[in-house]
C-alpha cells in the first residue's frame, strides 16, 4: 500500500506539474486519475479499490499541490475495441490528467497509439507482454508516455521460472522432465518460448508444451496428455482462465504430477 501511495503521488505530481505547467494558487480543480481496467474481473476491482484507498489517504492529508485527487473509471473489458473506447472516453471526454490501469496485454497494445495521441501518462499495472515496453524502445518520441509499473514483463517472468526449474526441480528434486501448459493469451505466447528454450538449455526435457483456450472449463483432456507425456512436473501459466477450476480438477482427477508456475 505504501508503495502504491508513492506511485500515485508521483504520477499525480508529474501530471499536474510537468505536463500541465505551474498550477495557479487559485486552481481548485481535482487532479483526475483515469482508471482503464476490466471492471467485471476481480483484478479490475482490486485495481479500483487500491487506487481508491490511495486517493482517500492522500486527500485526507491535503491532496497534492493544493488539489484533491479524483478517480474516473472506464471499463476496458478484455476487448481491444472496448479498450480503445475506454482510453478515448477518459482522455477526450473526462480529460483525466494521468492513466493508471490495464490488464490484458492485447488490449493494452491496441490502446498505445491512442494514449500517445492523447499525450497522457499511462502507468500500466497489469499487462505483462514485453511488446508493450518494446514500443517505447523502438519509438520513444511517440510512446514516451507509457510506463510499466508492474508486473515485470513476461520475458523476465520466464527467466525466473527457468531458475526455478534448473535450481529447484532439476537441481534439488532431481526432476528432469516437465510439461508446460498455458492459457492462449498474448503474455503467455511471449513467455512460453523463452521458458521452454531456457529449460532445455539447462538440461531439462520438455516432452509437452501446449496452450489452452482461456474459456476452457474441462481440463481432463489436457491432464491426460500431461500424464501420457511422462512429465514429472507440470508448469502452468494462467491469469485470464479460471485457476480454481484448473486446480480443483487436477485434485479431483488425482493427477500424480505436482504443479507450479504462474497463477495470477
């Protein structure tokens, strides 16, 4: 919470000062924090609640540069077109000073040109595809408004998992065969090739690597493939798919293979 307060304070000061110029003493308009997120998902509701808590805390202490903070939310769902509409609403209609949000990498990628056109600072707190910040590196002048606050991008997540596979699974537990399954989403598509190559380069066999649809409700065919592959450990990577259903079905089917990985 303390780090989020610092993040919000920094973002608001930058937007109110550096981007908008000196604030007159008489200015009483609130600093608007635009929140594009998937409001129907728990992660979207958590994002709103965290920002709301931070705003309440900062406002109780007098706000920033003599101004209160205000939150404006727009539902980006998990659809790129709706995500673009959310950015346009927040920047053009609501005229927010800074954007904090995001969740789905494909949606965020679609939003980037529109955030750039609006010249509004965007602090991403959800989407993990490295393609997002790669845009900044490739065309800084256009995309200098884009920042990833969290999480670390999917490439770094993959390398952290490689360390786990090489150090814990292979090094300590003597497990030499793993299966990799992940939801068919942009961030996982970016992550799996790095993960698979790193595991193989480290001496671990990967007899199975497969994506599943985010709407999957019956994982029994997938578990059958994992068992048939001869894998000794199952790496699972998901965020949009239902992790509670995945784990419950793994338990109920008594799949004799331990699982671990990334479960947002």
